[in-house]
């Protein structure tokens, strides 16, 4: 299948996943197909977290970098369901994280690119692998799983 170019002007990210500012860690959908989704996020220079997380050398916490991968995974699932015209049976919820590796720091003003790929789908469980790149080089890698859950 050919890649479909998508930007936030065509499909709103907030129409697909429940995350909102200040905890939305994806700005743009770059491309997607049946196996992969690529997104981007510009890391604002004035984030509060930089005041306390190594103030003399600000670094975005790894947990937030992982969150951007997880949100990209949730977007992947939502787009797959939309493409298949399947009615969502809940929202994607993280159920497993494995093999996380941090390879380089991300700081204020950096643009990160997340790539998430489907490795397996079993019923309501989606098994994904993701990589986050900074300047074309891997900064974070992780494998994770999500399931669709009803959240009141």
C-alpha cells in the first residue's frame, strides 16, 4: 500500500486519541500505511520540566520521550481502525513495555521523529515497536503493547 501523507490540517490528532495539551507529545502525522506510522514533535524551549531536569544542561525526561512513542502507537491503532472503517471498541491503553534503550538526549528546541511499526495483532492486543530519532539518529527504542479498553 502506498504511504498516505497526512498532516494535522487534514486529520486532527485530538480527533484520534484522547491526549490533550499539556500532555500531547505528537504535533504532526508525517505518513502512515498498514504497517507503520511516522510522527513529529517540536520540543518547546520553555517547558517547565527543563527548569528542574538538569537546569544547567536541560534534558527531556526519558519517560516523556517514551510517551511520544506510545502516543504515536495509539495514533497508529486509531488510523488503522479508521482505514478499516471499524468502529472503535475503546481507546488504546498501554499494557506492556519491553527493551527500552536510551541512546542520546533530547533538549529544548529539538524536533523529534517517532516511527512505530506493527509487529503483531492478537484480538484486541496490538504489539508494536518504536524508535524515536533526533537529527536522523536513534535516541530511543522500545517495544510495547496496547489494548483497546473502555474508559469511563
